């Protein structure tokens, strides 16, 4: 191989090495950028999911409190109703006793 051809081929090789290095760096930057974008997108999606789950948790807690208050109210209402029924029975018995005395 003559010296001129050898010099030309070595020049081509160094230019190709430079282009390969440049393309490799560009590809690595592109991949890193895509991974970063995907990471941001996943983080944003997970934050939205977390916010939604927090709202659901709050609704469940509020519903549980409301149900507890309703149960307390119903228990008090039942107790009052039972007390009123006992008082009515007592009054009926007293009225019946008074009617028996008068008759």
C-alpha cells in the first residue's frame, strides 16, 4: 500500500471515529432526555393518583364519621321512642285505673 493511500485511509478512519463518537454522544443524550421525560411523566401521573387516593380516603373517613353520627342519632331516637311508649303505657294504665274508680 502506498503512503498516500495509507494516509487517506487513516484520515477517513479518524473522521469516522469522530463521527461515531459524536453520534454515540448524541444518542446517549437523546436516551437520557427521553428517560428524564418519562420519569417526569411517571412522577406527575403518580402524584395525580396519590391526590385522587387522598380524596377518596377523605371521603371514606367523612362517610364513616357521618355513619357513626347517624348510628348515634338512631340509638338516641330509639331510646326516646321506647321511653315515650313506656310513659304512654303508664298513662293508659292510670287512665284505666281512674275509669275503674269512677265506674
